[in-house]
């Protein structure tokens, strides 16, 4: 891993402004890949189509995690699915953000006592935005998007930094839940 | 001294035109998304959205790479498309097309496609392999009518170099008035060339996770977006140069700089019209399967192009019309 | 030939089940495990071509597992439920996948979820739950809430504090 | 001045000396025969060199031409004599392999066969020609049935029937000529041909043409060849194909050119030649066992020579004579190789001989032989075939040459199939060839390659063909 | 003495080499390499020399050396040298036969190039074809038999042509071609061109190529790179130096193209199309390259058929390029087979990561084959297209253009199927090809690159050939080449391409980022986690295209030939019945024959 050089053109654009521009750029063109686990996937079409149209904020659904910077986890996360979500998350490039839909990723929701769903997504991958509601409606999703864009702008949405900082802890938590993970 | 001077001027102008072309390409992609959104009765992103997207992609922090062949894709793609743009007269200004002709341009168009296919192949993702196979099959299908159209133009105007073609169109009437059938076939072929909706089989996001682009992200995808912007301008401008007189309205020899500016604007308007035709079709059509696309292209457009070729052949050889 | 006729012929006492809003006849019969295969074969040859489902009920109090084979006949739209009872601690039964191929999948699921052994079905083992070590989860003596609290509750938060949930 | 008659006398003398030698030591017989044949070859070479300067006329026993035996040895006669003797010498090395008991009779018959063929080639007198034809035939009948098995008898029987009919026709022809012209000397006859009344001339020619046709394996008359070659022991087949066939074809050439110079009869000869090639090659394609295939292919080659003679221009007849030389060498090589293969694989079926050619001692000479027979350039088979074709073209026989080329494509098809089988990698291992087998093979291969790469001496000889055509010696 | 050294070096040295290398059991291949090196190097001092002589070995062999011979020898000897260099590590030690036969083939080929009379031409032609026959025999008897049948067919077509020529002129000399009526010329040229076309595998006579190309790779590189060029040389000599342009025009012209050449041009275009379409669907790498070879030589046939200076120049240049890039492709395939032992594209995959140099060489050769302007492959294709469009041929030009687009398809199939995609588990530790193999491929790559930058040099040689056969002249200078309807300047192209490549390189690598290199299993497959089964999408690569072409692909020329042959073999069985095995019939035959002789005798006299 070559050392990360934050600012390519130090002479022309001062450091602070370059970070601001970068954040503005990634705010205005969030490309999302949605991991349709639970019931949230149904909420995505209304937000994309004419009634709510998230594309006006520059958010378009992409087919692969490589091209995306926003991961939507839309519903309960079973242990099996968590392994795939972590893999997709790691295939994305920095800076990457995660939005978790509904109450299941927050505290397990109606599956609070189920033996194979994880109760809190945050323990395994850094989540930047939770949307409460047992499947939030498109208005809530649009509101979440706007709020995330504001967080990105103010630099609070630093899930990917946290993942890098506490990488070992996240991995340990993940290994506690599922076994055969050979990178 | 003078030839060094005008070489430098020519180079400078070429660089300027290339940069403008890329910006026009990105602008067109933004417009396309806006127009498609409005057709889908929704607001749609701002026109400059693609500039932001490219900016975000190029500013991505981390970069995922497979192997050294994987880097071929962005390098060859962008270099190839800029090369194609350099050999294509834009807005009447001939750039380098004096030193190369249509067949050279045809083969230069292949460099980015082959480099891109190499990079996709090196990404070892089966989706990419299938995507490139579809792209090449699609190329074989739309090249048939397109080559017949080029042939009809070359036979009718008895030249293969674009500059003489533009001059001939400037002095007399546009090629579309003389060979309307070929123009129609060319436009259908263009839809395939630009991989617009009925024929965006190779980069189908639902079936093969956007085909060859599956493993390209961040910096790679940014370069490839510049490539696709450039290729939009190449294809539309090729159609305009071949059939719509390359947007030459004022004779540069007479009016000098003003002619170049006016011609550029006319040229911009013409490629915008051609682009809009493609986008309108793109907004409403579902996606063909690759066999359907192949069968379609080798049936109707080839027939039309053959008719155009026959017309050109009859007019130029039998009736002896010399332009 | 309708279900009642078959029951009478085989001499199995059956019981008609009345379900509100569903006028098609549904019969239930408790059957001796040894004779189950021939009975199903009999039904299969008399119009009950559709094997709907194989489900399992864990009667923890009576101490046995009930396997219910649910057949349906398109000819005269009748449902038949044949159930057998197995001892609860090591429930073992022979696999009937040679009668209907889809039985194999039901058997695999019941094996994973209830721990019922099916000889003759070589594809038992890990089916839906990945890396599952604990006892079959659907059995009544398995306390999901305690398991969930113990497995997922114990995972520490990643924040600096790292306090429990 | 070497008397050509020695070529005939020595084999005769030793043939009848052998019984005495066998009394003294049975084992030495093969070596004596080879020595005799070596001596004979040296004499043949000397005679040939003499004949190159001027044709030799040798009167035996002092009787004047009309009655006495006159030997007329032109350069071509000498050339053929040399071919026959060298072939006989090399094959005699291979005949040391013979194990069948009455060896004495075998070697006597081979010497008689050598004497007969030499005689046919050297004699200038028709009756003498008939006599030597008889001697060759009788020796061949004996040798053909030498194996004393069913196939040997059957082949010999057919050869006897057809050979004797052929000889009787020759006798009829000679009788007719003698009755009209009172002379037996070929040159004499050629000069006074006009005095014969036309009809008897035609009958005489037809009968002589048919008589020698049988020996020269022409189309309708060569039906005996496959059975005889198949039945005879391997060295004998080699001798037949290289010696008796050559003398037969030379006699035919004598009949066509020296005695009767019918110009407009020649195109019929070409037709007969083409038919021989056609039937020879086609039937060879469907053969299953090796010796019959080589026999039919030998018929095909002879047909080509007949066609060359028939075309009649100097270039074609040069080609024909060159082809005689290459066919003698090539076919002898192939028959010896076939002999070894049958002995090694214990079967005649080609399909069981997979991979026999893989050891280079057999493989390389076999490959050279086949390529030469096919007519591939650096080997002697090429020049003959090429010149015959060019001769055909110069006479305008386009269609006939095209048919001939088609037939030779069939020939190459079955030889390629044969090579495919023989050179296939296979697990069977075959007994290594003994020196008496691969030495002749290598000798023949050397001749084929040597005269193929540098055919100058052969063309030197063929310069005299024009004189031969004009009725000379 | 000058010509003797030419004849000596180019024909005798390989012949002696052939003999010696058979005797040098173990070091045969190295000896063969030395003997192949001599003619390749001796070529350069011989440029521009014109000489002729008569060698008398019983038959007079007229030999001569001029710029056409030199140009074709340049191709042939370099490809032979590269093949021998490649063979030093490809052919197992002690394989005496290989270098002997290769040198025999080389001697034959050089002999054909130097021959100035039909007898010499035929001698060396046959020598070259039977040495190739035995080389094919070394790997499989059945393929060798089919190759031999077609080689002999080509030889006998030549004989028919030579015969008719001999009928009219009475001699074999090329220069003796005077006083032949036009109808005579028609037959002579038809037979000669068909004879040579068999070696160039033109459409109806191409059936032997896919079989013969499955023998040992270094030989196949020489066969397809070198020997098929003899067909081109033969047709060029027959049409333009023996017959001459005047006689061709004598057949009547159709838009200043001789009516005799036009059908062959159409046949060539059709071969290009068929060869390419068949090549797209092959799974066996060698068969694919064989069909692509047939396709590329179809282009050369078009150029020779059209006859305008641009067309013939383009054909010669394309033959030159084809010799080199096809040799690299076959040697590359040989390197892959040498390392993995497999030749099916679907079984290979991902070798580019383990064999980078082989991949680069094959990639450059693919660029040359596809005609990308970076290589000289483009210039020759450009000349052929310009020639066709210049004369407004609406049947030939589309067939050629579509064939070249088809070429991209099978080019990518080779690249993706063999070198890119996922690497098999068993090929994990495949090493790079050994040094001599890479050196051979590098040697062949040089001319393709040099003449892409300085096309003027080779166009000068081609121009000399064209003026020698008074076909006309080409318009060119060191960097650019022009036709009546357009032109292209390679200098401008190269400078612009380099500049733009640097710009995109800068744009791409300017921001040093955290670049994470991932292995081939870490790619997006709907989030599926390894280990999963090998997913190399090269099996049945163009299935949709194959389905659309299926109705057409049913007809195959091979089956047509087999039916034709079977028909004849049944006929042979009938004839066999004539030999009835019993003596009475034979005696009857004798009687009938006598009657026939008598009848013919009476009728004649």
C-alpha cells in the first residue's frame, strides 16, 4: 500500500480547500449499490422513479461495489448475508459510506431473539446512517440521503476511516460470528 | 521557421479542440441524463452532473488494481479516443485529418475498443469476458451496415480523405441530400456504435453487472468515463462530418477566425441534434438480446445500406456523376 | 378413487378436518411408521400425485416427534395428511426420497432443524445454516433468546468505549 | 573387344556347374551365385561402355546372319543389360535369406532366368529372342511355384497358361515373318518389311505385340501378375519385377520401333498404356495385403512405360527408358522391404503391420523407394515420369495425361495410406532385419538417390534414344 | 562465380545441412540452426544483385536472382531461422529428422524462388512439399495423408500448366513465352494459379490447412509463415513476370482490371470472409490460427487478382506481414503448448500473468493481424482496401472489410481464452517460455515494428519489384504512403499517439493513491466468497454468434470432399471384380485382346 497522498496539486489548490472540494464532489455524486437483504429493497424503486427521483441529487444505482461509494443494507442481516455484505463492503473503494435501512440492522427489530440474525450492524461494519422504521418510506430514505450528504460535507461521515482505524476489532467481531472467512 | 510555427499552432489548436471535445462529451452525457429523466417524468440531475461524477471518481482515495495488463484499459482507451478525435475534423477545423484518411480513422477507432477489452479480460471476472464477447459480436453486427455506408460515400465522392470530403460537401450540397438512404442506415448503425439503449447489451447492468466495466472503479472508471465522453463526440461528429458537411457554414478561407467560431457552433448544434435522436430512442427502448441485435443489424440496416451503396454505385459509375 | 375409499380399503381410521373458508375435504391419519411407505405408494398410484410437504412437529411434552406427509390429488382436489410419531431423543426414520424426489430437500431441512436422522439420504449435513455447531435450533428445548443474547449480545461495540450493548 | 555373348554363356555355364559345386559344399552355393552375378555385372558394364561407342554385332559360332545367332547390342540394350545384372546381383544378396530346402534348384533357376533375360535384351535376332523368352518363362515358372504352397502353385499355373499362350503367339508371328522374308535378323526384317503383303504384316505384328505384351504386363494380358507375384517367394518377386518385366518391355520396344515402325499404330499403344495404368492403380487402391498392392502398382508403372513408348517422341521414349531404370530399382527395393515386413509381422495384411517402418534401417530406404515410385524430384522416379508427361503434352494428348494424373493421384493416395500404417507409433516390436535384408535395401536406396540427384550419366545414355527410334540398334 | 555462391548458399548449404544434421544425432537441432542462419544472414549482401546461371545435373536448371527473389527470401529465411531457433528448445533432444526435413524444405523453397524454368520450379516445389509431408507425418499419419493428396493435386495442376506451356513453346524457360495464343495462355495461367492457390489454401482448396497445421509448432510456423508465401510468389511470377501485364490485359479489362484476374480477386475476398468466419468458432487454438491464415491469404489473393500497382504492392506487403505475425502466433501457441501441454482454448486461461513476454509478443502479433496502425499490418491492409475502393469494387471491398472486423473477434478470443481471464489451479506454476523461444518471437517482431515507423523502406523494395514486372509504381516517401483517393502519414500518427499516450498516462497516475492489488479471485461475483469453482468464460466463446450462423455452418467443404472420395472408392470396388481369379477368364481376355489388335491393325493400315 503506497502511502496515501491526500492532495495531488498542493501548489495550485491549498490543502484545506482540496479536502472541501473532494467532499463536495463525493457529496454531489453518490453512487450506490444496494444489498437487498430484507424487505427494504421494495422501497428503492419509488425513490428512484419519478415521484421522489433521487437521481436529482446525483445518486444512481450501480451494478458493482467497485463503481459505488454508498452501500445500502436494506433489512435484517442474517449471519450468512453478513459474510457477503462484508465482502462487498471491502470491494468498494474509499471513501465509502453505509446506510442501514429499518430497525433490523439497528437492534435486530422483530428478529431480536432470532438465532441467526445479527442484532446490530454497527458492530461488524461501520454504518454512517441508520434509518429507523420497519421499512422507512421513500420520504425517510430521501431525508436520510440529504442528511448523509450534509454529514459528508461536514466530514462527519467517516465510516471508512473508522473501518481502517479499528480494522482489527471489526475483523475480530466478524470472526466471532462466522467462521470460514479466507480472504 | 514558418512550418515549425504552424505545426505548433496546429498542435495547440488540436489540444484545445480535444479538450473542448471531452467537455462537450461530458456535457452531452449530462444532457442525456436530464432528457431521459424528463421523458421518465422526473426531475433528473443537473446538466453538469457528469463533471462532478468524473471529478469524484478521479478524486477517489483508494484504487483497486488486478495486474499490469489491467492498466492497459484506461491508458489505451483515453489515448485511442483522443487520437480518433485528433483525426476527425471538428467544426470545420481539420485538425490532423489531412494526414490520414477514413480507413485509418476506422482502425484508430479500434485501438480504444481493443485496449478496453484487454483490460476487462485481465480483470479475470467472467462477467467482463461475457461483456466483451457481446461487445465484439455487436461490433461485427453494426459494422456491416456502417462499412457499406462508408463505401457508398467513398465511391460517390471518389475520395477516402475526410478533408476533401468536407470540401466537396462545402462546395456543393450536403451528403445527406445526395445519399439519404445511406444516412438512415448510418444513423441506425450509430445507435449500435454508441451502445445506446436498444443496443447497450455489452454494458447491461442487470444481466452481467455492467459487463466489461465490472471491475473498474475509482480512477479507472473516471478515465473510462472520459473515454465514453470522447467516444460520444467521435461518433456523432463522424456522422456530422460524413453526412452533414461537418458543420461548415462559412468558408474559413474567406472569413478566417470568425468562420471557425461559427462553424464550431453549427457543428455543435448538429452533433447535439444527432445525439438527441439517439437519446430519444435510448430513453424508450428496452434492451435487445445479442442474437436479436445481430439478426436485426444484418437484416434491415444492411439492406438499407446496400440500397444506398447501389444508389451511390449507379450514380458514380454508371451515370458518371462526378462531384 | 377418493381418499375415503383408500382409507377404508387400507383399514386406517382417518379423521376429516373442517377448515373455515376451505370447502375441499382434508383428512388426517396417524399411521404406523413401518407401513407408511406402502400407504404413500398406494395414495400415489390413486391420483395423489402431488407431494405437498413434509413437516415435523416437536411434541416436547409427549416426548416424540411427529412427521407429517402431506399429499394432494388433482383429480378430486383432496388433501391427505399422514403422520407418524418418532421418539424425541434420537428420531430416526428411513428416507422416502425414492417415492418423490423433493422429499430429499424436506428431509435435509428437518434433519438440520429438528435433528431427525434419515437413513438413505446421503445429503444430510450443513444445509441452510452456515457453521452451525449448536443443537438443531427448531427443537423446543432450544432457547433462541438466550442463544441470541449470548452470541450477539457478547460482541463488543467497536467504539473506543467498547461497552456491551 | 568384349564379346557380349559372355553375358549369356557365363550364367549358363555356372548354372550347370552348380550341382558339382553343391556336391563339394552345400553352404557355398549362395556365395558362388552372387560371385557369378558380380562377374556378370562387371562384364555387362564393360559391354555397355563398348556399346556406348558403337553398336556391337557379335556372330556366334560363325554362322552367317540369316541362320546364325546375331547379338546386336546398342547402347540401350547394354544399358538394360546393366540394369538387369545389377538388380540381379543385389537381389541375390537378399536371396541368401532363402531357407526352403532344394536350394540347388533355386540358384540354378535364378542363373537361368538371368541368362534368359540377358539374352532377350542383347539379341538382334527374332528367333533368338523367342528362344530366350522361352528360357526366361520356364525359369520363371519354376521359380514362381518354388514355395510349394497353394498360392505358389495357383500363381505359377496362371503364369504357365498365359505365358505359353503368349509364346505361341510370338512363334506364330515369327513364322509368318520368316515365311515371307526368309530372314530372322531384326534389322534385315525392318529393311525388307515392304515386301511382306500388308495383311500378314498386320497379323504378324498383332501376334508379336500380344506375345510380348503378356511378358510386358499390358492391360488385358497382365491378369497373371498379381497371383504370380503374390505366390512367388520374396526374392523371386523382386527378380520378376526388376528383370523379366524389363526384358519383356524392351522386347516390346524392339517390336514397336526396330521391327515394325508403324507410326499411326502408336496412339493405340498409348491407349493400352493408359488402360494398364488405370486398372493397375485403381485395383491397387482396394488391395488389403501388401504384395498384391505392390504387384498392381508395378502393373501401373509398366503401363506408364508402355504409354511413354506409345507416345513415340524422343523425350517420351527417353522418359520411358529412364522409368524402366527407376522402376527396376524402386520396385525391387519395395518387394524386398515387403518380404521383410511379411516375415517380421507374420502376415500379409497391411493393417497388422503398424509401426514396422519406425526403425530407420527399414524406414528410410522404404520411404526413399516409395517417394521415388511416386515420382518425387530428387529421386530417379521423377525424371522418367516428368519426361513421359511432357512428351504426352508435346503430342497434344491433354485428356490422356489428365486421366493419367488422376490415376497417379490414386496411386499416391494408397502409398500415403501405406506410409501412414507403416510409420504409425505402435507398441508391437518386430525382429530386427538381418544384414542380408537391409544391405540390398540401402544399396538400392543409394542408387535411387545418387542417380536422382545427379542424373547426368543416365541422360548420357538416353541421347541414343533418337537413333533407337529410327530403327537402329 | 557470383551466381554460384548464390545457388550454393541458398540451396546447397541447407541441403548439406540437412544431411549433416541427420548424422549429428544429439546436436541435430543446433546444427540445423547454424545451417538456417547462413542463408538468413547471407541475404543482406545479396540485395540488388541481378544474376542468372544454368546448373547442369543432367537436366539444365536455370536459376536467377533478382529483387523479387530477394524479397520473398527475406521472408522465408528469417521465418525459417526463427523456427529453427524456436525448435532448439521445443523439439526433444536427438530428434534428428526434424532439422533435416526443415532444411530440405528451406532448400526447396529457396530453389523455387530462384528457379527461372518450369522444370527447376517443379523439382524444388515437389522437394519442398514432400519434405513438409514427412514433417506432418511425424505428428500424425492421417493429417499427412490429406496434406499429401492436396500437395500432389497442386503439383499435378502445375504439371498440366507446364505441359500446355511446353506444348506451345517447346521449352521450359520462363523467357521463352512468346507466340502462345490467348486461349493457350488462359489454360496455362488457370492451371498454374490453381496449382499455386492450393499451397495458399484458397477457399475450395483450403481443406488440407486445418489438418496440416496441427503438427509440430515450429514447423507449422515455417509452413504457414514461409511455405504458403511460395504460393504467392508462384501466382505473382505466373501472372506478372511470365505472362506479363500485357497478356493479362489482353483478356479484356473491366475498369482497367484484367478480366482474368478479377474472378481470382473475388475468390480471394470470399476466402477471406469464409476463413475469418470459420476461425471465429474454433476452440482448438491451432485450427483457429489455421483458418485465420486462410483468411489472411485470401487478402493476398485479392491483391494479386486486382493487378493495379497499389493492389499488388499491398498483396506483397501483406504477404510479408503475414509471414511474420502468423509465425509469431504459431510460435506463441507452440510456447503455450510446450509449457502446458494443452491446445484447447477453453482449457487454457490466465497464462498472460505467468508468461508475460509470450503474451506481449502474441499481443503485438495480434495487433499486426488485426491491422492496428501501431504495426505495419495496417499499411498492407490499407493498400488493399484503397486498391479495391479506388476501382469502386462493390463486391470485394465489403467482403474484405467485414472479414477484417471478423478478425478482431477471433483475435480477442485468442487473447482472452489463452492469456487473460482466470488462471487454472494446475497452471499456477507455469514458467515463462525458455529463452530461445522468446528470442525467436522477438526476432520476428522487429520488422513489423520497424516498417510501421518507416514504411518507406519496404515500399521501396516493393516498388522495385513492381517496376521490374512493369505493373506500375507506388506513391510513397519514408513515412507516408498515398493512393489516388487518400493517404496516411505514419510520422504524424506516431508523434500524436505518443503525446496522447503520455497525457493519459499522466492523467492516470498523477495522484499517487493507495493502490491495492487484488488477486484474480477477489472480484465481484454478487458478493460470493471464495473458494468457488474456476470461472473462465472462454468455453464456447461466441455461442450467440454460432447460433445465428448455425444454418450456414452446417455445410462443410470437408464433408463434400469425403463424399466425393467415397463415391470413387465404390467405383474401384466394381473394377476390382474384373480380376476374377480364374485362369479361363484370363485366357479368354488374351483371345479378345488379339482380336482387338487385329481389328485396330486392319482399320489403321
